[in-house]
C-alpha cells in the first residue's frame, strides 16, 4: 500500500513499489528505529538501499538499532526556502554519527543519520534549544509522527548524557 | 611555457591536445529574460557558431544538460537549421560542462559526428529558481527524498553546508577567508561589462550580509540569472581553420564521485570533496600539475565551493584552502587568478559553462573587457586591473576548470593555448 500524508503542510508520499522506504518508515512509525543488516557481511546501512554498499548482495534483514550518537555537522537555517519551514526558523538540520558501527568498516565511515533538532515530542526545536547544539552534542533519536506507517526520525538533546562543549559557528 | 610531451609523462593519453574548443557564445545575463529557454538556447548557440566562423551545416552534434528546466537539443537544432548526426540531452547541473566536453571528444573519436555544440539554457531566476524557492520547493516529497527534503534540507546551500561547516571545524577556516572569494570575484566582475553584478564588494560586506543557513551569508551565495551559454568542440586538426587561436583540451575528468554517492556523507572526511578523486584522473590525463596552471575556473556556486576544490585538486595543501583564497593568489594580478569573469557569484549562473567560456577567452588573449580594439579587431590589453579596466591575464598559457555538482561529485578540464 502506498502512503500519502501531510507534514507541516508539505505533501509526503511513498510508492507501493518502494518496499525499502515503506519498511523503514513503518518501524519509525512504531518508534522503533530499524536499519537493514546485510546477511552476507553483517554491516548496517543508511539510508535504505536495495543492495549492500560494501558487498553488493541484496539479502538483508531489518534489525533494531539504538538511536544514540553525536552531531558530526549541522546547518542552522535562518532563511527557509520551503514554505513548510518558514514558521520554524531558525531550525537545525543535523548530521549525526550513530554510536553503532561508528568507524566501521573503515575509520572514516559511520552511519550518519540526517534529522532536525526537535523537542522530545518531535516538534521542531525552539530557538533556546537550537542555540545549545553544535558539533559534538550528544543526541538521542525521537520521532515526528506524520501518518499511519510514516514517522520521521529526529534528534533531541540527550539530557542524560555527559555533554562536551559543542563547537558552534561563531556568528549569530 | 613548455609543456610535457607524451614522453615526459607516466600516463600517456592519446587524446591529449587532439580536440579543441573553437567557438563560445552566450546570451546576456539577466533577471527576467522575457523569453523561453528555447529562444535563449538558439541565441547562445548561434553566437558560438558565429564566434567559431562556422556555418550551421558545419555542426552535426549537440549535447545539453538540464534538470527538467530547459528546452531540448532538437528544438535548438531545428531553429538554427542544423541537421544532427548525434545529440543527447543529459540530466544534471553543475559539473556537466567538463563532462560533456569529454563526451563530445568521445563521440567524435568514435566517428559518430565531427563537430559538437553543447549548450545550457535556463531561466534560473524567472522560471525555475536555482536557489530552490518557488517551483522547486513546491514539488511533493516522495520516496528517497523523504530522507532529505522532509527535513527542510533541500537547497544547494542547505545540502552542502555540512561540508562547509565541517571544514571550518576540521581546519579552522574562517568566514573572512572564504568571503575573500566573493570580494575577489566581484573585483573581476567589475572589469566584465556583461556581468550581472559589477559592483565591487569587500570581505566586510560579505560578513555583514544576512545569514541564509550557517555558515553561508547571502553574499557567500551565487546570483540567480536567466541566460544560455554554448561551446563548440571539434578535432584539433579541423580547428586549424578557425577564427581564433585554438583552446586545446589537455585532459578531462567527468562527474567523478566520492563513495556512497547516494548519501555521500556516509563516507568521510566530509570536509573533503570529489576533487580528491578527480585530480588522480585530471593531472595525469593533462600531463601538467597545478603549478603549471595560469588561470583557474573553480566553480563558485558558493564562496566555499571555490575554496574546497582548489584545495582538493592540489593548488594548496589540505586544510590551507582558506589561506589560499585570501592571500591574493586568486586575484587578477596574483599568481593564479580564479574566475576572472566574476563567475557564478557575480557574472551569472549557468551551471558551470560560463567559467569554461571565460578560460577559452583567456587562452585566446581576448577577454571581452573594456580595453580598446586594435586594427586586427582584437583588444589591446592594458593589464591594468583597476575597476572598469582590463581582466586579461598576461601570457595565459594553461587553464584549469573545476566543476562542481555537489561535495560528492565534480568534473574538471585542463586547456592550453595553441
């Protein structure tokens, strides 16, 4: 079954043939993050793909993955171009290194998951929260519920983690 | 400058110097062309054919690139009375120019046609805004795009900023260093009568402009314009009869990618761009090294893209790009000027082709600045680079173009004067 939904006034859809994305977002809708694990080389991959980027085998199984990591890079958008986001500036787009599989299969690789900085309830973060986050900030995964079978994985500050001093772009 | 011959190089390439660019043309650079991309395209291609001193019947191949925002080759060929033996319209934006020049060499080498014109026609301001507002942001978000656009991560600036910011984090690159790219290119544009933005701006002006998405200020971003550009490629032998000195193609690298190009940030260091891989093809193919290059055309969709590519192609050490673009090297009058037309930041946005056109003119020693023409019809260059003056680089012999699609994909080309 295909999915058509609305998120912040923006039309989102997944085609019925797109099994990889349907499965990925179904687990997100259950707030239970899963990634594909290659049955040949046992490496996880992100985002969903139709074969393993390291051994090209197609066979994979969906396994639960802990949604914790640290911010590898970010951008703080002050001038939104999509109408859906204009009401939420400044908003952060984060590139997060998952703790799981970091540095594998080579030192420069990691499962780098994209998401916004949100509240624990999955709402785009207010300015005071945006201003606390930079490279190095420890974050945990939360979800923005969109529709049955579709939630977006997001990131919020991991309040239980020991936080390094984040690196932030100096100019406000 | 004496160039290495086949014997001097470890990687002999039999196509080196065998093909040439013999014609270049463009429309004016405007915001609000008031015409279709078809009309823009036929205007630019006609100018290139006339620049080369050819007739339409001399051209039998056509290539174009676009992103669902332009006309197709058959319409341009039809308008200009060109009967084609080969054409192809390719999907893509930045990095396409150099890659398509390589494809033109390949199809001529294969005997499929003799002379190829490539064009890019776009209303990048008045129809499909290249910055992503309007038509592009109205497209529904589906499938694989749910991992990007659903997060308000869509425009080129938003998508590339992880690389830009991480370079600052990894190497201490400062906003003022990269802002020097805009200041420099604006100084070049002030000597280019056809540039859209001809006013000189300072590093302080860039830093005082509003933030779009960190670390990009408004003036770190290129201009959106309506225009078309065209280039004609043929064999060096056929090019002997041309109107201008030939711009001989030394070597090309086309759409070279980092690993995991579906989501290249999976593979670090993310502050490294595709030039790291492309340089291993470009320099051996061309038989020259960065120190042999007189003028660069490093794609300036953003100030950062110029800096990152110059660094990863080896014009300076890794991590020293900020220093390289801010120490005067890339200015007219400096050791190796970059984007002497003003580039995408100032002249106009064409997805890379105007930077190749500029370097062809540099190699002809005939940049279209305000210097007076002599009896032979060519400009008598003063090499006085003050505002409103000359922009010809003295004794320009070798140029390099570094095209950018995104941090993970790039193309490049080296040309030399005949």
